[in-house]
C-alpha cells in the first residue's frame, strides 16, 4: 500500500507527539509511506517519500492548499493525526480523535460561530473517516455521544511514550528529588492551572517551589492572578526535550489538575521517569491511571495537603511500555487500514 500521513503537526504539543509516535514506529519496509509536512523536520525519515508542505493545518490555507492532487493520484489512503481533514481529499481517511472538548466544554470556543465551525469539522471527520482511532475509552464514548451514527468507525488506541523519553529514561537517573512540583501544559482553562496555583498558595510548606513548564506567553490569561504574588513560582517557558525530561525526573511531584482531558500524557511521562503524579479525579484519568502509582485529588484543599506529602518511590516503566506504546499505536492504525479501507 501507499499510505500518506499528514505530518504538519510535528512540533505542535500533544498532537505533534502523537504524529511523531506514528512515524517513528511504522514499518517502512511493509508499505510505501508519503510524509507531508516541513521537509527539514522530516528529512531524517529517508525511507519515506517526503512531500514538502509548510502550511499550518489549523489555518484556512492549511485546509484548502494541502497538496491533495498528488496524494489523491499516488496514495491509497491518508492518516490524519487529528480531526481536521483538508478539503479535496478523495482517498480513504483514517483519523485520530483526541477529545471532544469543543463540544463538551463550551468555554473552549470563541462564541457561536467558532463553535459551529469546530462542530462542523468534527462531524465532517466522523463522516469522512473510514476509521477513527480514539486515544481513550472516554474519548470513544464522547464520539458516540455526539455522533452516534458513526459509532462503528471508532476504536480505542491508547497513546504511548516518544522514543526520546524512552532513550532519556534508559540513560539518565535521579539520585535525589528536589522540593519542587511541576506542571506541564498550556493555559487553557480546562487544564486547571488556576486550581493548582490556588492550592500551591495555601500549601503549608514555605520551601516548596512550583515550576510551570510550557509556552510562557499568556500563562496567566483569564486567571486574574499577578505573577509577582507568587515568589516561589517559576514560569520556565517552553523547554527542549532534554530540559523537560530533566525537570520531570528531579521533581517531587508532577501535578495534572485538569478538569477535562482526552488522555493526559504528562503523568505517564512522569511515571516513566520515576516521578509520582498527583492528578485530578476525572473519568479519563481513572481509566488510564487507576492501576498505576498515582495520587488522585478531589478539591483545592485536598490538593494543597497532598503536594506537601513525601512521594512514593515509582518504578513502573515496564508496565507502562506493555500497555502504552506507539509501536502498538501505529500497528493498530495500519491493521485497521488493511481491514477497513484503502482505495
């Protein structure tokens, strides 16, 4: 088969990692793969045909100027690591659904027009896709809730860990934890950063520090907080992988206070690197993490008390790799392509 993959998401936070996980773990000897995206980011994948495309997949240009003519002519199907399918694609599409937050949490859209656009694109994805890989059972249930007509297309395909973090974990260890908790993510309200900051401010440990890792610009947007009021809080900005993994590994806890997630990858990365996560008690986290050594919290007060605990020793990398790995993720997609649709 000749399989195209939309790789324009490389470098774009969570979806970029999923895209990287796919193209790092597919078997290039079994099929011919066409990788569409920034040539400089894709040049290491010499086994594949590279189609240079620097458009932003989230933009109007990305929707309409995608190199569809060549893909439609030469390829048997297209893998999209998200729900945004470019217009003009005539070959079968196999997509990845991360969450339905735009439909489930209205605060994440900018008014009625934005809601209508995103709902239309989500519905179009469900309708046009031959198969929809849902990154959790929770996400699959939300797909069925909103788009029952297309429920048979959905299957659960869990996220995994990148090759970079696996290699880092093999080659680095941490002998002593710092009295620091970390948050990895963005400022969107469903991530619960305001919950963490409130809990941290009332924690009864004046030596405890908090590092917030991610894009610094706009971190306090919508939170009505003054950074100067938090002397023990460091906003690191975006870090490269080596720096990020180091911060995770030496932290006392990683805290993920999300009120909504489709999967939630940072706690899995923390566990792999030997750091115990403290995570919100939401449905998807119970699905993914209930059998792993995490700590659930239920309120700001509860979180405030738990972040000053001493963490348990974490050693579960082998168990994680058995269930959550991108080799399995990529193989599941290829298997569904073989079963349900090529040209």
